[in-house]
């Protein structure tokens, strides 16, 4: 690694891969706990169990994707073990630029993951029952649970799009900054 920006890239790739593995492990634990609570009925509300399970499934999907995608770069760029002498990638970014764009990329992934889990789990609470009218409110307009959940689903969808756009823009910028030995642009 010729410059410090390469170290930042390695830290980013391994950090996201580790985050993906942890998301998968904790999701499997959470899904297992939800299944145990469902079968042994420890007073858990069925809708809460469904919500928890959907949230865990969303983190499982995100974790698998995060790990597989970033581990692919680790393997492809030979960042495991010792690199061959003739294999060199170099970036045109300086240290602070690389820290900024990789941190932005990581933030975009986390925004996406949490929003995706909220998006998916809000479908568990879709109910068509109207809320009861409070006694002290005469001008109360009943609101169905369905409209509340649609609001949260749309909010999470917007956050997912923002997180994905942040990640795509920042990760694309970092990918375009790489040159192969001899000055040619990298086509990763």
C-alpha cells in the first residue's frame, strides 16, 4: 500500500464486512428467540413477534449483502494475506478525502439498513381497526392504523432511498479514483 488512503479503504472494506457478519449473527439469534417465544407463548403479543421477526429478516438480508459485496472487493483486490509484488492499486484521493468518502459510504449503508428494517417491519402492524375516541376530544377525527403505518412505510422508504444514494455516490467516487499501475483508470 503506497499511500494512507489505501489503508482507509482496507479499514472500510473490513469494517463493512465485519458489520455484515455481525448483522447476520444477531439476526439469526433474534429470529431464533422470536421462534422460541412463538412456540412457548411467553405472553408475547403475536404482532410484536411478527414485527421483531421481520426486522431481523431485514437485517439478515442487509448483512448478507453487505458482507458478500464488500468481501468480494477484499478478495478481488488481494487484501487478504500478502499481496503479490506486481499487484498495485493506487488512488488519486488524499487521506482526508478518502476518510470523508468512506465514512459517508458507511453512513449511507447504515441508514439504508435501519430504514429497510423499519420499512419491512411496519407491514406487520398494518391493521384496519380505528383507534378509540378519547373522552375529552369532541372534534376527534378517527385515524386508522393503516394510515399511520403507510406514513411510517413512506418515511422509511424515503430514508432507504437517501441512504442508497449516499452510498452509491460516495462508493462510486472512491472507485473512480483508483488507477492501475501505469496510470490507467481502474474498471472495477
